[in-house]
């Protein structure tokens, strides 16, 4: 923490004044920078994605006088927000697609569009190893929503990964959606915070809802300074991280007892399904790190339907500091160790 704060203090020396309740050059320039990056007219800094996403969906819902929103079963709103989008925001979730598979046009064609205001598409899909729909299928999903007068919202917490896979700019990808959320700490390395981008009138409404929900804090300057620092330090490396993950995933799959999901990574992340008890594996990982000063795996984040431990591999600059063969060697050694 001290190192981070010292860097931000040095950065703050060149800033004339803090932001105040969403106003001021620091926050306004940052929001416009992100809006331009995402190809939208306007953007709003918010303290979290857990606020940004249901807020966006509520606006789309009010505009269409309909409370239904289509969500994949692995959506963050479904799994990790204590049902806030329904309990606090008055929305009604309609689950679509299979829990462990990427969403397809065939899935959403099963929906009743008359009961919906918006379609939420997560790019990439974190809970299933960072999987992405093929570009043409994504276009078809968006076209289906447009034909039925549904808003399209991108859960783009890790949207930064997508240009490398789709060979499209962030703006070209975001152009498909009415609203886009991105995280400022996932991959970017900020302290916290999110940005919601869309049309001018949409963001004007978002500012009102943010105030209602307690999201319009007196100042955000530590988070904005950290996000600016993170964008400068990390954004350019994410494409390299995706390409590295595409090499690393198949290599780790050659380790006995390891399965990679997806077999060919599409983002700068993927999941390993490992034939070990999750608690036992956590102990082995900790012991190996202590003995070798190398953290080969994160702690398991769950188990799959066959009882295998699931570990999430997130590729960043620390991972890329070593060749993929380095990680394969240590993964194999770690998994043959005993706790």
C-alpha cells in the first residue's frame, strides 16, 4: 500500500485540484478519455461494477417500461451480488444459456423478447475460463436484440482482453452495445472503480441514479490517479498477455491430471481443472511456494462437476517475465509434491 500511495502522491503533484462530486478537470478529462477509448459520446466514473451494471440496466428498463433482463447463469450479477439487481433495483432476471458454455444465438432465440428490456453479454466470460463468442455469432446476438427493441449491455469487466482475440479496437467492439462497463482494477491495476459508457442522455440519467444510490462520492481522486497509472503501465501489455495465454494454456494441458478450459485460451485468462482435492491442492500450492519462492497456482476457486479443483490463471506482466516452459515445469513439480 505504501508503495502505491507514494507513486500516486508523486502523480498528484501535477494535478491542480481534486474532483468534487463528479466535477473538475481530473475526473472529467478521465471520463472523456475512457469514452473516446470505448467509442462512446460520454462516460461516468463509478466506485464499482456492482453499482454500474444494475444502474445501466435500470435505465434501459425504464426506457422500455419493462423489468426483464436476460443474463447468462454465470453472470456476476447472478452469482456474486446477493441478488442486488432484483432486490434493490427492481429488475427481473431471465437466465439464458448453459452454465458451463458460452452464450450463443441459438440460446437467446429461446427467449421471449416481449418480457425483456435488455440483453447482458459478458465479454469475456470469466466463470467459464474467459471464453468469448465468435465475432459473427456476437453480431447475430446483437442483431437479434436490436430487431426486438432490446438494449444491449456489455459486462466488459475484462473487455481489455477482447481486441487481441477479435482483431478489433475497443471502440469497434463497444459500438455493438448501448452501454458498456469496464473495470479499472481488473488487469489495469487500479485500486478500485469502474467506468460506464454510453450516449449522452444515458450518462445523464446514470449520474442521477448514481446520486440516488450513494455512488456520487465527494472525491474519487485516489482511484482516478491509480486508474491513470494503471492504464499507462498495463493496458499496452494486455494484447501480449492474451497471446502468451494462448501459448501457455495448451502447454499446461500436457501436465498429467490437468485439463484447460477452454482448451485454446481466448483471453489473458483461463481455468485449470486439476485432478486433486481442492483443500489438499491449496496446501500443496502453499508448501511449494514456501519451499521454492514461486507461486505456481492461485488457491482453487471451486470444484467442477467431476470433483476436480478449479484454479484460475490470469496472465499479466509477472507471468510473462518467464517463458511458458518455466510454468509448465513448476506446475508439474508442484502437482507431484505432497502436502
